[in-house]
C-alpha cells in the first residue's frame, strides 16, 4: 500500500551544526540524498527533513528566505508515543543546542511542548491519549 511522505525543507545557516543537532535527537542522516549543501534527516519512514544551505535553498524559491530566528515561517508538529517521550525529545533538543519554545501545554488528554532548532525553526512535540482519539 502506498504511503504518502512529507519532505520538510528548511534553510539552515550551518549544515554541520544542523546535522549534529538532529543526530543528537536520535534521527539519522540518509547519505544517499545528502551532499555538501543538503542533508536528508530521516524522522520516520514517511517524514524527512531536508536541511539546505541558504545557497541551495534559494534554488527552490524566488521568495525572500525567512530568518526563522526573527519570523515564524512554519510550525512543525511531531506526534509522540507518551508524555515522557515528549519531555525526552525536548530535553535532547535543548542539550543539543536548541531552546525551549513557548509554554508546556497540558490538557489532560493532550500534552505538548515545543523547541526551536539552532536556526530557530519551531518543532512542536505532542502526545494525545489514544482513548480520547478513538472515542
């Protein structure tokens, strides 16, 4: 069965810093689709973050490239299997050079936190109680 994939493309100021950051979160780099201007970060079988140098990213758009430390161009939300895993990923992100973004959201059946990567891109990490989703 075909599974649609999502490729999130982000402009980064330092490719090596970005690769190090994501591998410290536990993600892998697909070297087959990486080079000196792009890294293919495998989040899951269907989610890939493509981090590009500014020069490479500029080849894909005629628009001005947002400075993610000053503006919000996208919010990337990742699901998590538990509250503990939400906290674990955010703590890894901070230890790897990211920063906490916003306040913890605890709504009982939904729990979330967010972090910014070293370039300021915001990643939300959310757990939802499976019984609330099913019912």
